[in-house]
C-alpha cells in the first residue's frame, strides 16, 4: 500500500524513510480480555458460547491453536506480553509488583518507530495499591501515549479510569462497553493523525467475580450447559450458574469486538490493520476440581488466538505454531517491519504464522514462582508442553505428565508409571534445556505466601519479591498474617 503525502510527512517526522515506513505501516489492534480461556469461544469448539463476531474474525484470518501463557497469572503474563521477556528476567514474578521503568517495552519500541500508541482498560503493571489506580504520564506508562486506563479493579459494573490527571473518570456502564467506547475514541483520531497506530484494549471481564449484564445472562441456561469432561464440583469451584455468567461476559466482550471491527471498516482501516485477539491466561472453571489460574492444565495455560491481517494472512486457516506470550512482541514487531530489541527473549514467528515459512518452537515453557492459597497453588513449578504431552514439576519432584493424544482432558497422571519413564525423561531434559536457555533457576522461587489480592502490597510499591521479603522482615507488624 502506497503512503499518502500526509503519511509520508508523518513518517519523515518520525525519522523513518518513506521506503522503510511503507514496509512497516500496518496498524496493530491487540484485544485482550482478562482470564478468557481457549475453551470458551464458539469457533474454538464450544457450541454453548455465543461469539459470532469472534467467529467471523477467525473466518477472516487464522486461528492460532497453540497460544499459551508462559506464566498464567495477571501481572506476570502482562509483563511478558509487553517486554518479550520471561518473568525471571523482567522481575514480574508475582502479582502487584511494579514493572521497572527501564524495561524493554513493545509499546516504547513501536512509539520510537513512529507509531501512535494507546492503552485502554486494565494495566496492572504499576505495583502498589490496585485502587484508585492512577498511573502518571511518563516512564511508568512504558511508551503508551494515549492513556485511558487504571491499574486494576474488578468492579465490572462500577469502574473508572484515568487520563493524565489523578482525578478518576467514571465509565458509567458495564466495562466491556465502556472500554470499547474509549477504543473507538482512539480510532476516531486516525482522521487527523496519519501515524500508524498500536492500540491495545484490555477488558476486565470475564475475570471473576462472575456476573454479566442481565441481557447477556438470560442467553444462557445453566442446566443446558455442557460442562467439560474433567469438570468436578467442589468447594469454591464455579457452579454451572456462575459459568453461565462467565459465558455471558464473553458474549458481552464479543459484541464489543464486533463494534471495534465495524469502526475499522467505517474508517477505512480494515485492510491495513493487524487484529490480534487473545488473553493473559485462562480459567479452570471447575476443571480438575480447580479454580482460577496458575495451574499446568490446559484450561489455565491455553488462551484464544485469532489473527486477521487482510491480504497477508490467509482467511479460514488454522496454525499449529506454538505461539506463547513471550513471542507476541517480537512477532508483531516482525509483522510491522520494526527491528526486535536484543533484550527480548521471544522469537519473531511472523514467518511461520503469516507465510507458513520457517519453523516455530517445538514446545512451550511455563513458570510459576511461588504459592498462592487463593486458588490452591501450593508451590512454584515449571512445565513444558509439546504437541503430544504436558509435563510439570516442582523443584523437589515431578508433578504431572499427560499424554494429550490419548487423554486430552488430562485425567490420567503418568508421572512415575513404568510405561511412561522414557517420555518423562525426555520431557525432563527439554525442561532443563528451557530453564538453562532462558536463564531460569529454581532460586527464583519463594516459599513465603507473598501475595493476597494486593493486600500485602498496600504499604508501598515493590519491584521484586526480594524487596518485599526484605521489607516484611523489617516490618513484621505491618505484615501480620502474611
């Protein structure tokens, strides 16, 4: 696509030659709800969930079937997506830490390349108290120019956001629609700003608490929903009634995806905009009798992956390329023609995904660094998933091993079984290679329960768990019950 004179002038002002700018001009729209698992999208195999707009987006592009969260919990996952680094490298090994201001950043890299950058919705990378959640302009925004966001709040019906002042602004509606309003505002500005853009809209739903607007809830009858075959009722496990609310929130998000796609069409942006839909992690929703995330099971680690890039990515296709969070930033930079910073650890998979050329990773690598009683995570673990198996271990012992071909619902743990000794050794070696290759070590783990929904961080901001633990030693009375 040739540049208009206005686009050429904007590119020149950004220090980019016309030829180079033309090669890197695609806009990027990254849509990311919170805690949306792979198994809760119509076109990904769940006929109970109504997602017509996501289904259409998938039909117009490629379904990425192997998208995984390297560290399936909010803050760590978001840090991996933004930095292209594993958590032990960027420091975000737990919730409610602050990402260091000097971190490598996808948004800053895009901005330096002449892109207008925008962040809408949930940020959750600034540490300290989650609310009110003002993140001041400057380095703590990690390269985002347009800002209509907050740190973290799961009050889906009574939420707020900030721009460049510390005065909260009420959304005034269910946040799925409210954040989309602000995304539309950003897109409207393309009428007067010729720069290519990177916009991310990061919704809070379908994260718990599970409650959708009544108009969406009524679309689902709990008694008629098919629970996953590994669902097991139990204490604190979401009931079918709550899963119906979760699906209602997914459908609410889907409507807003449709609205944003319509806005791209209206503004003539469709053909030159990469749209990527994914999530920070999944939700167990009672599978394995478990809740929330941080687990090595599919419902926790596997997230939707839908990519549309008209004229570049073939429609109605599927890709088996292993595409994990750490690869998002390098891959999108590759698609945009922007050099990947050396500090990023992920791979540029634009060749295998867009052109079907080259090889992707043979497996995905996972890390959880410590315990969390809130969702039943007992200790830190590491894991590796291949096309055929999932293996995870604690530092002192193997934990789970599944043959995904014979046992896709992961109900038979093969750890220690004689017939699986060979594959277990092979996966153990691959896991050791991942840890060594990325610079990971069990020394990054901790055993102290350092996080509790932000409560333990209410007194100050920490960049690392080590800083928190040292502070807790010096201030035991302030950390009572930790």
